[in-house]
C-alpha cells in the first residue's frame, strides 16, 4: 500500500510541476493504475468522475456563482463600496478599511473569494495607489480580505463540504459568521495600525445624510444575505433552492430595481458564470477519481494507523495542518474530495464536532488562496495591480496573521464556531 500511495502522489506532483492544470494532473496520475489493473476500467473512471459531481446539493455552486456574477455586473459592488466608505472611509488609512468592509459585504453576496478579488480589486487597487498607498499594500490587503468571502455565508466551499460530509450547510454557514467577523475586524485594526506607521491618508468625513443615503442604496443588496442565510437556517429552503432564489433576486435587482443590466447582458453573464463554474467542478470530478483510487488500494488505512497515535485533543490541529499544506498546492474543492474520506475515521473516533471540523478545514483551505505557489487570490490581485507577487507578500503578512490567529482561536475555543449554530438549533 505504501509503495502505491507514494507512486500515486509522486506521479501527481511530477505532472503538476509541469504546470498541467490540477484537474488534468489528477486524471493523468490515476490513468496508469486504471490501465494496468484488470479490476479497474476506463468506464469505471468515467463513472467515478460523474459520481463526484452527481449531487443535488452541488447544484448550488453554479447558481451561487451566477448570482455573484449578476450582482457584480449590476454594479452592486459600487453600492457596497459607497456604504463602506461612508462608514469607515474617514479614518486614517480608511481606504484599507473600506477594502476589508466591502469584502465582508460582497462575500455575503457572492460566496466566492476570487469573485471578490476580480470585482473589488479592479476598483480599489488603482484607487488606493492614486491616493498614496503603496502598490504592494493595496494588492496585499485586497487579496487577504477576499479570503473572508469563503468564510462568511454563503460560502461555496461550505456547500461542497456539506455535500461531501452530510454536514448541515445551514449550521456551517452560521459557524462561519463569527470567525468571518473576527477576521474582518482584525484586518481593519491592522489596516489602521499600518496607516499610522506609513502615514496613509484619511478621506473627508461625509455628512450623516450621506451615510443614510449609502445605507438606503445598499440595503436591498444586503438583503441577499437575509434571503440565503435566513431561508436555509429557518428551514424554508435547501441550499440549492436558496441559490436559485439568490439568482432570481439578483436578476430582480439588476433588471428591475437598479436597471444597471439589460436582457442583452445576460448571455455574457451566463457564459462567464459557466466558465467559472466548470473549472472547480471538473477539478472536483477528477478528485473523486483520485479519492476512489486511494480507497481502492486501502490507502486511508495508512493514515488511520498514523493518526491513531494522535490524542483526541490534538486531532483537529493535525487535520488542520494537513488541509493548510494541501491548500498551498491545491484548489479547495479537489483537496476536500481527496482528503475527507481519508481523514474521516480519525476525526470521527476523536469525537470532533462535524461543524467545527468543517469550518476549521474550510478556513485552512481558504488561507491557501493567499499563499504561493497556488495563492489564486494573491495571483489575481497582483495581476490587477501589475506588480510581482513577491512585492505583495510582505505587506500582506500582517493580514494573513489575522486569519491564522482566528483559526487558532476557532480550534481552542469551539464556541467561536458552534455558538451560533447551537443558538439556532
């Protein structure tokens, strides 16, 4: 078993190092084993790929992506920016705080960190540079704050986690609220400290009537959070049904209320959303084959033996570190599909609460969005800011530390994750 496990992992790593996309690397690493074993076949490979995405809950993923794309095209980002600017923009270094606050609001609408970077970064990074902020700082805070979109509900990663583990998605959504708010508040504090250190400017303070106007203009956009989270937690709709409602609500705002998009824009939005959805779901299908091969050769028993010696209180730390390392090399969805069945026996035996386990794992994987070599949010933000990735790592580090400290707190104090789900349950 150990030889097969090492061969499979080395082959996958070698293919990935050749810059082959992760989904194809997973399939190519599995292919020799399917061709050389009489008990495996190409038909079985295709069946396992299909089975990896054959889930009603996973239908929520394309719909949440579509809802976020519609809200982005409908200029909802501008309204959330105006509200954040009115609330905290007047503080020294306020544009950094606006960046974080808007990420919290947009994350609650789109459920996607990459959509956050693409939507907000293209607006805020050039604006911050023009106002005297360094390019590295503007890129770093944009990339780091975008991670909040994966943690604050609705979260696409939490939908997939719930689908793969049969954990309540509503409970996971609630479990991500407090950690998400703590990360946002911590990043705003860091932004203020950094602004004092580097003498970044403060924006003019707006009259109270402007604050009221900004809130009035954005309250309907924030209603998306109420519809999705309230509907799921209240038991009125499933996660998939909530995602469809989110799309309908986004269309209503864009076409009827704000009138910032037209019917002619919809084919382009649908096409872009389909492309954004196809990439992670294809990777999830490929990861399902990889996970099946691990199970076929009984490789999870190797991990079970290794983790058997870990005391129960430490299992979440060990599992969290595994996901943290994986997140630096893999997208969250294939990492989940591969490791969830492998780690499940040890986590269950240790008696770890499934909601705490899920939220901590999602946060660990989300941290990989800003850590090289994968670091998709960091790569996107650097591309928008037109600077090398290395230039943004230093300014981003204090914001990344906030994420790490929040994860540590979520492990040490389970109530940080479990209090809201318990209150609602």
